[in-house]
C-alpha cells in the first residue's frame, strides 16, 4: 500500500521505530491493512523482541499509539484510492 505524496507514512514510522528498538531487525515486518474506517498496522517482530517493542508496563507501545493517533487527525489519504481517507490508525503487535 502506498501513501499519497502530501501525506505521512504511518507504516514507515512504525517500521523505523521498531527497527531502532529490536535486536533482530530482519524479522520486523509491518503490514498495513485497510478497513472502511481505519488503517490497521500489524507489526510482526521476533518473539525475543516482543518486550522491547511493548516496553515496561506497555509504555513504548502506548507512546507509538499516541504518535499514530496524532497522525490520524490529518485524515490520511491512501494512494491506491485517493478519494478514500482513513480516520483511525490501529497498531497490533504480533510475535512470530
């Protein structure tokens, strides 16, 4: 899924943050899934790196979700369908 020129790339942001946190950077995969009202970003990481991405008491995951929430205020347009805009971004962290 491509993001239009004048919009932000939430999947790229999540991938960058995750790769900075984990030891197994090759196992980081970000899969954006578009639904009618939201964009679901599935973050797949190695099971050894799950704690690094979630953080103590979920602080890192909560911080990333806060960033995505602030981005979603812009009503992100998806390049595949420029008329469609996404109102909410949901982050799902999945271990492999």
